[in-house]
């Protein structure tokens, strides 16, 4: 069977841990899913599209009922299944019970969180190699620069894999962050306030044997972004004039445990809890070698 990714795309995903695939989903499917999400938001939050003053400042959450209704079932396409077969293995992955978790961020003048809650979508129970989970993101509306698209550090998954090899067992998100903090570039990034990150988008550095780059997810409706679960990433501030509307999900290797609330990017309330937990974990003494 022919691989759904070109050789160059395979190499880019292996090197960066993230890959954009423009126009992956048909616009007819995207329009249906976008309308279902809009209807839900209008019923619960009553935002008026042309009146930003009516928009909520926090990221909307509690989409379980909408997901269970099958609103985003169009994500489950043969094209996506072929991608999962190629990257995880035929018959080796499990589809989500209910497809699609909305990522909605309304614009705000100032960031809701003072610092991004940087994390990895790993739970300390699953090995990262071979690929344990394929993280997927798609756009229901255009998302441009500084429009709230998820922040990520391309290439950072290599350091998570090195951390796992050093420990010889599965690692938690907090352990990997402590590992990364040994490097001055990562230490500065993790300490940077949300409001100061905009100027750093596109900044890259050589950390050990790997190039890492700070990026943000941007794209057009129907574009797909695939991501390694061990890529360092965080919610972003939406400084534009329109809501960020995306969907995300996880295709997991069979018997891989769920991470967080369905293993997805988290609400502000959940990330606040995660930050408190990770602060406690990070305070524990640790002896770590230099980043290779």
C-alpha cells in the first residue's frame, strides 16, 4: 500500500514532530461541523458575531453532549484512517469513541493566563516509541498569525524521547519539562509571559543535536495538522478580531491510556489545576544529565 505522505512529508514529521496537510478534509464536511459548533456556542454563550463585546473571555468548554451527538463524526474519514495505518500500523490503533473536541478561543485584549501552561500529551504510562498517539488538529475557520492557534516547539519531541531513554521507563510531562529547563533556550521560553511570546514565533535554536523552533498553528478550513504527543505545546492568546475555531482529537495505539480530559488541549480551569500539580512535581529533587 502506498504511503499517504510523500517522502519529504515523512521526513518533516520525523524531524519536527508536526506537519501541516492543507485541504485534507472536504469543505462540505467542514461546513457541517462548523455550523454545529456555532449553534452550540450561540445557544450556551449567546455570542453575536458582529459584536465582540458579547464574546466570552474564557475558552468555552463542556462540549461532551455535542461530541456524543456525532456532530464531528466527519473527521472519521478513510483518508485519516490511511494516515493512522501508515504512522501507527494497520489494526494497531483505536478510534475515539466520539470524534472531535472543539478548541475555541475568543479574542481578548490581554491574555487570560499570565504564562502558557506548556505540556506534552503524555501520561507517564505509555512508551513514546513506537508512536503511541497521533494528535490531530483541523480548522473550522481561518486562523492566522496570533489568532489563538496552539503554540508548539517543533523538534522538542526528540528531547522527550531522550528523557525516556535515560529513565528507562515512561515519563510524565513535568519530568520532560524539568529535563528541558536545563537548556538556557528552553528555560527562557518556559519562563516567558504569554504577552511576550508573539515576537518569538519562528525563533529557533540548536539544542543538543536537534533544531527546535517556536511555532503556532495557523491554517484554512479543512487543513489538517498532525503532531507527535511528546511535542511541547500550549494554548495561545487570541489577539485577532475573530474567534479561533478548531477541532482536535487523538488516535491512540491500542491499550494506550487516555491523557487528561480525553487527551486533548485543556480548558483554562483544567490547565490551572495541571499547573498546580506540575509545580508540586517540579519541586521534587532530581538529578538529570545534560541534554544530548
